[in-house]
């Protein structure tokens, strides 16, 4: 299967470099690259030995040379690009966060379903071997009924390192860019919260520097989540159950180690699985498996769930008073 499906890459930035490097580790076929900057496209193609270079996204899509496109552009242009790609009949792996808000996410989901093309949010965490094993353990009932999740994604990312996080028109701040990881993680475990509380520190441009959230679910289950760009956090997660707990190490949303304990704090299992690269190849492999099976949605990261996660982040933003220019 590997190598038969032809991939196109749109927006060759830093995250695209990691994605492509990991895909090539897995033997996937990166067939073409497109950028609004011909120089960037050629530089990227030379670095990764990509045979076809297009100077516009439209030219790539019109060529008919790729089966699926990975889009690494910033979230403010996800809607525009996704609709263009879907209209061309090309399948799509769209970088997280899916969009700026749930309204945009619903537009993409509706267009994909109407056109019958495969679209998936690139929530690569869900496909990592560590998370595959994690959910096998959770589903086995070893730690009993899950009662609480405590998860942090707080990093020190000053404007000099990532200026896009400080621009409202690009969907900056911590909540949808970093917070999407613990929020999506909580959604996978518990589903949609029945109530949300949130507080944040905003900068002078109205973007959240850090946000604290408390989600409540049926039967009193809870998720305590944090995100931030103004200080280094633990980036760990704890899953508590009636029979034990799982402690996920730095960084929980990556290919991390974790420990499983019983209710007496005895170690049941220690996971220390190793992988090649960062692990972003696994989501692309999943896309290829879905395409081979004729699916238009993933059963692990469905369109409906991407919309639901965006809706939760909309609610958090409303509570903390964050709106984006142009959304």
C-alpha cells in the first residue's frame, strides 16, 4: 500500500517539514509541493526530493497528479483552502486546529460529505502507538470507570519564536493552537461536556496567554485542562479511575512514556515504546488505510468530532472573551 497513493503538500512551513520527513520514513509517496512562494516550494522540494513543484495551490489541484493533500497553512485560511480542495475532488488531511471556529468546521464537513471526499483533521496524537496502547488499557477497564482527567499543554513560546501566536487575524493565543490537544483528548475520553468553566489571562490584543478550564460531564466526571504560551508547563496528563490511574509523562500529546497504577499505587504497567521520527507518519498511514477501504471519514477522528471540539473551544473563547479578527 505504501507509496501507491500520491500526496501533495500545501504550505511548506516548519510543521510541513516534520510531517513530510516522518511520511518519508514510512515510505509514503510525496509526489508534489505547492506554495505561493516559488522559492520556498523549490527549496522544500530539493530538501525532500519531491519531484513536482507547483507555484500555486490551484495549479496543483488542477493537475490531477495527487490523490490527497496535506495542508499545513495557518488556521485562518483553512476554510478557504479546504473548500477549494474539496471542490477539486481531492482528499484532504487538514492541520489542527481544524478551523477558527465551529461554524467554519461545519462548512468544511458539509462540503466534504456532499462531494464525497475524505477529509480529516490532522490530530496526529490519536494515531501514535503510545495512544493506541493507552486506549487499549482504558477500554480494558484496568483502572475502572474514568472519573477525572488532568491535562496541561503550557509552553513558553515568546513572540520572537512564533509570531503567529500573537496575531489575532491568524487565530493566535493558546486556546485553539495548544489547548486543542488537551480539549480533543478530553473529548475522546468523555465526549461533550455538559458544562464549561474557564478563566484566562489576555494580552493587550485580546489573545489568551494562558487559560484554565474545568469541564463537567455526566455522573460528575471532570476534566481539568490548561493551555498557555507564556510559561513552561509540565505538559503531562493524569487519567483517574475508580480502580487506578494512568500518569502520562512529558509530553503527553506526543509519543510519550506512561505508567499505569492500581488503587494502591502499585505499578501495573510501564509503557516506553520507541518510534522513528516524531510520529506524524501514523496519521498519514491511517488516511491511506481509510482511502483503501473507500471511507470518506475516519472512525478515530471523524468530521463530527472535529466540529464538536471546535464548538467546545468556541464556548471557552466566549467565556474568556477571545475573538479573532476576520472570523
